[in-house]
């Protein structure tokens, strides 16, 4: 990742490309078969990359920009952590490293030996754990490399000095250690705006890196080297430029890398993209068809060096659980189809560095299962039953993905087919009699979880929820602290719209009325409130704004706020 501490932004270029996709829906314009290039014979370096699957990022640690690897909140790396990651089934580890604070002054730019020793120690632990290992120059990309246009000679000299020392230190290590030239290279932070100039500077860095490493002795003459596109973006023009660089090097041990955080509106939950729908799916297809045709089909292996969802930087719940799982299930499947190795970005939000437990074991299990087979799901993992209303048979659409439903259980007891449920193709019907039993307590919220098992893949959890109409209450506050008291009555919030009563969309990203979940608003079910966050009010003009809160059961609640300076008053409808 390239942002300070956490990745909460995409480049303007990439956002623009995604928004064009959003409005034009070009992703589905051509069929897969029409786009596929004829694959090249499998090479030794492709086999190397295949053996790396799956991969994991040791994020926000040695890449931290402070004086110490703990400066961004994660504990010091231990050998036990590395062993635990290997035990989880991972075959490779990317160790992002920021060198900036540990590089001396010109002209030698000497890297602090104690820091090199520490990096070597962690790399050694990973190699001892039989992992493939990738190290790089990480946040240096925006800290100082981004200023290359205005400080060309100084930047290149510093970069070259860093790689000269890194290459020398690690030249005798196993070839399971690979070098990545630079993470998400971009030059806009330094003021560069000309795309062609930026591509030229990246090519210069990549070529210089290649020359330094190949001439540094030891095993570096054949060590696998990983080269990124500009911003490590999978957009076609930038991949084309990387392809030209790689072809010109004429080196059989080069690997291309891109990063992927999904279709941007879905990835951050904005513009009404709350579900894993066709635009989000097509973005995966189009992106990796292009990556495949540009590199893999021509004999250049690809590592997706980071993947995830951008909303995770706010909270892993920004994208609803079932929709999140469907996204990762399809992404894992498609990357497997396209013969690409992927490395999960984890800045500490996935695998707890102290307890060695996954924050979302469902996600971990699904990713691991996806290495060999597809998993099944339902159209939604939420079934809402209104409190006190007559319960009827409920139909649930299955996404079998070629599998067969084998059993359904609740609280350890198996449901009986024909009596408790029926199955007609991909249509599952939950019988009213069984639903009455499961919701007998009539308490608000989750009353039961049905576990659907299939002949292949992981189980799917279907939540049975009792709910009633949610209620919003009047409130007063400021632009820095405003919360709407909310009686959720078993409901969950999907998204929020904001428009001025005088017309026009309110708040940031005013090209859409639907605001970004976790950035402009956030529900708190424990404290029974919906918070409107300072980032929302920063771009709200004084006056009346109508808010519409969309709930997962389909209800829409309307609320009016009036902003006057820093004061905010809210009225329920």
C-alpha cells in the first residue's frame, strides 16, 4: 500500500477510469473468448510464481515511516508470527520495507546496518519457514522517489545506492527470495502531471534496478525480479508500458506485478454499490482478462502483489459480510483461472499479530478453499422476518457455482428436506413451520443461523433476523460531533443518501447522492445511533439536507438536518 499508514485512496487516474466504467458499463462489452490471447508455453519462472500461491503481506510494519517498525501500531515481528502464517497455508510473504528513515546523507546514502540486520533477520525467518519472500522499496515511493522530476539526479542516486546495498546484503540468499523494484510508483506527490514523463521515469528506475541487481554477484544474476506498472495499476496503457520495459530487458526471470482493490464504488461502499452485482463482477473479469492477455499469455508471470477492499481501512464491516464473501470467492476463482498468484494485503486488520487469530475466519477459510474449488452462496445472507407478522414460506436464491447443496443445519440440528425446506434447482424454499421454530423468541436481531453445506467449497451462513420498522429521533450537535439516536429494531444500515432540499447532492463526491460508508456516516449498533462524520459536513453547505437511510431489509428512513455554521439540528420525519 502507498498511503500513509493505511490505504484509503486511489490515484485520480484510477478513480477516473473506474467512474468511466461505472457510467458506461463497458466492462461487459466484449466476451471473454474474444479477448483471450493464446497462452505461451509454461516457463520455469511461471512455475516459480505458481508455487507462491497463496501469498500474504506483512503490512504496516517494516514499511512504517517512523523510526521503528511499531510506529504504526503493530507489534514487532517475531519468528512465531512468521511460523503461524506459514501454518495457515500461505506459501509466500511480501515484506514491504520503507528505507527512508534509515538512509544516510549524500553522497553515499549509507543504510543503517542495524536496520539491514533487522530486515535480514525477518527475511531469514521467512525463508526458514519455507516461504517464498518478496522485499522491496515501499513507502519511499511517495516519500522521496515521487520528487524525481524536480530532483532527478539526487533521487536516482539515492535509489541506486539503496538497491546497491540491499542487493549486496542479500545476494547469497536462496532464490526463493525475490526483489520488487518499488511499491506503487507514482510521481504526482512530487508535482508531476505528464503521464509520458512519469512512465519514462519509472522505466529508468526499473532499468537501473535491474542492472544493479544483475551485476551485484552471488545469486542475483538469476534472482527473480518483480517490476510494477505505474502505481502498480492494472489499467491497459500502464501495463503496455511495463510490457515494453520487460521485453526490452530480455530476461527470463522477470515477474510483472499489479495491485487490485476491486471496483472502486463497491470497494468503499459508495454510489449505491452495496452488493456484489454485475459491474463489480465485470470489473474483475475485464481487469484480469487484460492482465492475462498483456503478460501471462505472452510468457510473463504475474503476481497480484496486493488485493483486498479499500473499505477495510475504515472497518472490515463497511461491505456487508455476504457481499464481501461473494466478491472474494469470485476474485479467487478468476485469478486461479488466469494463472496469477495473489497476496492478501494485511495491515493487521485480518490476522491478529498477538493472538494469531483471524478477525474473519469465514473469509480466511473461503480464500484457502478457493485455491482448489469454488464455493456456493445465496443471493443474500440475510433473511428478515417482521416481528409479529404471519410467517410464510420464504424463497432464497442459491448461487451454486456448479456445486450441490447437501445439508442445512441450525444449532447443530439438521433440517429435513421436504419437511423443513424444499429445493428446486437453485431456488431454496424455507418452510414457514421451520422459520417459526427458529424465531420463537421473537427477539430483535439474529435469531438463528442456517449453515448450508455443499459437496464442494466452504459452508454458507444464512442469518435469520427478526426486525421491525427502525426509528430515528431528533438530535442536536456540531459538524465535529453529530449522532442520530436510532432504534434499529433488528435492522442493519446499507447506505445513506444526502440531497439538498433546494436541489443537488450534498456532501463529498457530489456526483452521487449515495455517500461513502465509514467515511461520511457510520452506524453504531451498540450505542444505538448513526453518526454523521466530520468528513461529511466538510462539504455540506449551510441549509437543509434530506437524508435517506437504506436498510438491508428494504426499508428507507427519511431524516432532515439543518446546518448553520458548525451547528447541526436533526429532525425525524
